[in-house]
C-alpha cells in the first residue's frame, strides 16, 4: 500500500522560510505527478502547487507564485516545497499527494487527480 509522508513544518516568523519534504513508499515515484495542498482552520483544502512526473512542468496557486517553489528528486523519491517570504495567511496544515498517470502540468492539477495522500505537516507563520 502506498504511503506518503510529509516533514519540515514548523513555526516561523513572517518573512521567513521553510522547506517541506515528502517521501513516498510503495509506489513508483516517477510514475506520479505530485502536489502540495493546504488547509487552514475553517477553510477548504486548496491546491498550492503541482509538478509533473519529470519535474519539467509546474503550476502554482496565485497566492504563492513568486514565493514558493516546488521541486522533486526522483532518485530519492522525494518532493520538496521551498517556501519563502512567508505570511501569516500561509498558516495551514500542508499535505503532499500523488497523482498517477498525469502528463505535463499545464495548470493546477485538481484535487480529484490525487489518489494517495499524506497525513500533513503543520506550518505556522507568526506576525
């Protein structure tokens, strides 16, 4: 059974940076597009970023463009989210997810495409 595990969350001051990581087990990592989602208390889960299986194409939510960078290293089955210039409104539980069979990413992938999810890692940005 596929497992998805996030790490790297924490408490950071506004303007600071964090790097989230996500590893997978039980699936062939480079067969999957990967995505980061987040959910703040009282809000719906939203897609933050998506990356193709090869890493050649990416997409971002408008709210994080220019501040967050998604990347992957297929050699070590790991997905990353580099988050810079963090704002209090970035506070949320961040989830990693895997989507089988997607080709190039031309925009956000959409939650329905993702079949394997992690348990989340909390990111808290203080003002």
